[in-house]
C-alpha cells in the first residue's frame, strides 16, 4: 500500500482522503477536486480579513458573528466528508484559530497539489509526523485556484509579523513596516490608554533604556498620524500619476533600473569571467600536480595537501559565481515588477482613505530618520521648528518620486512663503521665551519678597541703665 501511494503521489494525484475546505471531490473523477463555491467564498473572505491585518482570533470572531459554519460542520452537513460528532456541536459557528491558521497556510488554494506533507512512522501507528517542506512534492496548477498568487504571498508575508493589541485593544496596520534609519531596527508602537499619545519609537532605544544600557540608538519618535498622512499622500500621488501617465511611469522605472543595473551588471560580468578563468587555471594546475605525483616529483602527502587547497578555492569561486548570477537574474525581473505595480493600481478606481488593505498591498517599508531642529544648540538640541524625513518604499518599485510639475516660479514662491512662515514662527518662539523668562523672574521676585516678609525679626539690643557702671 505504501508503494502504491508513493507512485500515485509522485504523479500528482492528491493523496488526502479529505479535500481541504473549499474543495470537494469531482463526482466524475474521484482523484481530482472541484471548487465548492459556498466554502470558497468563505476562504476568500478569510484571506481578505488577513490582508486587513486582523489577527487569527479576530478573524475567527468575525466569522462567528457572521454566522458562518465552521469547516467540519459544513463538510459533514453536505456529505462531502464525514467528521464524527461534527453535527452534534452546540455552536456550529464556533471557529477556532487553528482553522484559520490552516486555511491561510495551504498552498492548495493556489491550485496546487501538495503530497507527502506528513507520514506515519509505521503502518501500526496512528500518529503522523510533519515533514520539512523540502521533502514535500508540490504539483502546480492541477485544479482551479481559489486565491490568486499575489494575495497568497502577501498573506504569508504578513503572517511572519506578530500583531499585538495596543492599550485600546486595537492592532496597528503599520506593524512590521516601520524601521529606524540609523540602526535598521523595528519601531515600536506606543499608545496611551486615553489615545492622546500615539507614536512610534526605535525598538533598540526603548529596549536599551529599559535595561539601563548606555550605548543605544536615539528615539526617532514620530506621531502615527504623521506617518499615515504621508503614506496616504504618497499612495494617492503615485497611483494618480500611474493612471494618467502609465507609459511614462513604466519608462521612468525601467530607465532608473537600467542606470542602477548598468554598472552592477558590468561588474558582475567581469567578476564572473575572472572567476571562470581562475577555475580553468586551477584545473590545469591540478592536472600538472597529478603528473608530478605520478612521476614522483612530489610526495602523496604533498599532493593531497595542495590539491585540497585547489579544490577549496574552486568551490569558493563557484559559489561566488552562483551568487552573482542569481543577482543578475533578479535584475532581469524588474520589468515584471513594474507590470505588477500597474496591475495593482488598476484594481483601485480611486483611493480616498488609508485602509489596512491599501497599506499591506502598496507599502513595502517605512524608514524613519532622526528629527532635526532648526535652532538646535549643543546645550539644547530641541529648539526651533522640528522636521523629520520619512522614506516610503512601495511594493515592486521601491522609493519612487512622482515628477514635480510645478513651474520654477511656483517653486520659488513656495520657498519664499516657507521662509516667511519660519520667520514668523521664530519671532513667536522668541516672544514666548521672553514672556516665559519674565514670568519666571516675577515668580522668583514674589517668592523672595514673601520670604523676606515672613522672616523672624531680630531681638533689639537692651538699653543701658543710667546707674550702670
């Protein structure tokens, strides 16, 4: 039986006696699956909720509230698969986190057949052990897919990041995307119970301070609302430009990619050719060395020592060439990435708000730089107007800058207006500091006067008597 199953499994025939939730056996061919539309709609709903950034428990609760039957109940009820006791459950809508986790991780929803995921140590045992993925046999595009590849891959990427609720019981959609520019670490989300303090801070800074470590990164603090406002602006401007100037956008990205690739590809080609020449030289050296050994010019021990060195060098050169060649292949796929981004933009007519789905589909990473103060001094580094740079890297195209269509006069006018605004702010700050200093001086004077009035008076010196000596 085991040999028969191995043969069937290697041919791409599904070995599972129970098709995954969303599929049923084809009545005309029991070795193939067809889509169960009712369950497939629920599967797509689960992936959509995962794209919104909801944790497993929240997804399970949402399905329960929507009165959706859990997989075992649905399949047993319709006779697709029989699960003992499934119809006797008190609550047929009680989804469990494990149900959601299994559905989100199955490649079968891409239309693939996955065999040899588990095995039994012995035919006498009922226990199963999971095999590593490299031991699986995956056959692509065997049956109709329920989830598209882009959605499935995006969900797998989101699952790698743990999502915790904040003080208000909510999950931030920016979790895992915000990074510190200085140390490259994650940025932690902080939110007070009243919600009036909502910001991101460098994790290395927070953790080091908590452990009283002196050498740590700086805070890089930035309000969450500022990040979201910038993200919405970047996504709206980029998508609008792609819709109106698609050909120009593709040309710009490809030209930029070509400029970046040109020198890199040239250097890679040079290194690969150089390594190949050295590999050929080592082959000749090894051949000559072998002849010297046969003729007795060198001893067997010396031959073994030198040949081992040649083999190690050759192995390293081959590994370097494989790495360089793989990078070259990555460059060649840039055109595909541009087309994927255009297809992503075409999914949306217009983006009015920054939803979790928009964030997860469009944003690759957010890099936060340290804030800069316009009037900072060595004594006080937080003086003046605070400005902070935030880099937004989009999926497939990275850090893309939309062309500025303003005229030179408009740019100059905006610069002058900003200088005037900064001058007004500076004047207001100086006035505020002056008033604060006056107020502080007045308080100190009042305090000094009060202390003088309440101070005990000294005893007067006794008058001398006339009869005194």
